[in-house]
C-alpha cells in the first residue's frame, strides 16, 4: 500500500513516525512522510520519501512569546498560541499535505496532524489511520493525559473535554483549509472525530502495554503495539570527545529538555550545575533547542547539541528531562531511572506515570524547579537500589517488545481487506 504519514511537531514528535514509516517500508509498503522543512535531512537519512509543508517548526517554537508561555506551563494559553499559529499555517499545511497525498491509499496521522489528515482523507476519499504516542481514545480507567488527574467518575469526561478543547482551538484553521484549499464543507460543530474516513479503521498506540495497560473499555480496533523506536545507522559513530568523557569516570546522569525553550537558558544551566555540584555527579548536558548554554562549565559536565538517546541513555546512571513521550520512552527502554521536569501538555502525565511505576521520583514541574529539588531527585535516582532494579526490569520488558512489527501486522490485515 501507498501510505502518507503526516507528522508535524518537534523532533521528538516526528521521530516515532519515522520509525513506523521505516518499518512499513521494510515490509513492502510505499511510504511518503510530510513534515516541516527542517526535518528533510533526518527523514531522508532513514531512506524515506520526504515532502515538506514549507516551514521550519523551530521558528514557531523559539520565538520570545512561545518561550515565555512554555516556561509558565499554562496549557490553555499555549493551546491558544498554537491555534493562532495553525491559522497562520493552515493554507500551507493543506496545500503541502494535499500535494503529498496524491496517489496514496491511506493517510496516517497522529495528534499534530489528525485534523488536516482527516480533511485530506475526506477530500481524496481514502481512509485515515490514527496513530498516537499517548492515549487519546476516551476511557473510564484514567484521566486524559492533557488534564489534571480528576476523580475516577470524571475520567471519560476528561477525555471528551480534551478532544473538544483541541478541536475548538484548531477549528478555525481546519475551516480555512477546507474552504480555501480542499473545497470541502466545514467539519461538524463537535469536530471530525467520527469522519467516514476513520470508520472501521484501526487506531494505533505507540507505547508499551507494560507502561500503560490496554483499558478494558477500548474496542478491538484500538491497538497498543509497543513503542516505535528508530534504529541508528550502522555507520553512526559517537564523538570521540564524548567517548573519552564517558570512559574517564563513573556513568554520568543525562540532563536535557528537548525542544522546550527557556527565556533564560543561562539561568537554567546555572541551576543544573549547582545541583550537580552539590551531589558530586558527572553529567552529559544536552543543549538542543532548549538553548541551555554556559560558557564556563566544569570538567565534570560534557555539553553536546544532539545525540541519539538510544545510544546514550543505556550508558547513563539516570536520565533527567522534560517528559516528552519519545524521550520518556527512550529512558524507560534504557532501564535506568528517570527524573521528569514537565513543562506542559502530556509531560506531567508521563512524569506521574514514571513515579507510579516506581522507576523515578515524583515529577518536579518546571516552574517549581530549584537547584535543591533537582539535587534531591538526583540523589534518589542514583542511590535507590529498589528503584534502579525496577527500572532495569521494565527496560528488559520493553526491549523484548517490537512495536513496529505489531503495527506492520495490522497494516498487513488492512492490505488483505483492501484486496478482498
């Protein structure tokens, strides 16, 4: 089958879909992935066909207003800002997505592209497969990952509320795309969740059932496959300086906040360095999009702009990060404890899940982060042997799973159904 994957967002958002696309391509499917222009080289490095929306996601993430909102962690304000960005980019996304979808048999999309993906699938009269990295299907068994934890009787309502908040925020952008590019009527008032393009189509979840067991009230067409991890190229080699650093002492901790921008990266770096100094721990400090910088760092800290988590994390004593779904998955697979510093969105959910599983301490919200709190968390994850053993056991369980293989089997059934 010819499958279009729509994958907007940060690198952590895009990477699971690269992994899924690569697995489907290896199984004989034709894959085309459409995303932001700054991911072209990354997608191409995995041998996938790339189409661009024509914009750079870093421009939206790293402006001063977004930095301020990210640091405050107000999800509703962030949603409002993202909705405005979506309106501004609606025509570009619709035009780029529609061009990329020509000749495709199926559209596959996650949370970032589900609305435009649905509209394009409707326009071309082809089915849509929803594929998410966190729970999005309503259930009575736990609250939505995008709302605070609520009393159990409100669990299902929290999912419906989240879906409506997202839809109403992006409704204007969806209407612009439908009317000005796709020549479609506006979606229903409550959204396109019941679109004919999704009827009788599977919903895939790329996380481990060992981390989130399948709710008993999900139907048989909703599948938890296991994580979608990318495999690094065989000829990839780490920097020699990093290897020298790792070999010069005991395993360090990893600290990085992914694409989460900070208004004052120097101040954040100082806080991190103070915490490390008080615990006597070595560290690999990832700068990345978050812009963590400090010109004079001690020899006990190695700073690097980017490094594959799959290679680095198993060599760490613990990982400290923002709690993005992909980074959390990599930490769990590595079998080492995690400290989550959530900013917004699904990150607090993953932080609490880490604590509930006993493979890390309670999350520390970014706006409450201090050097003392970070130091206490570091001490706990490097000395708590029970926690370390639980993390190692869970890591082995996840390593034994094959989320890509499970997803490919589902598409094989779809292909047989299409041919029948």
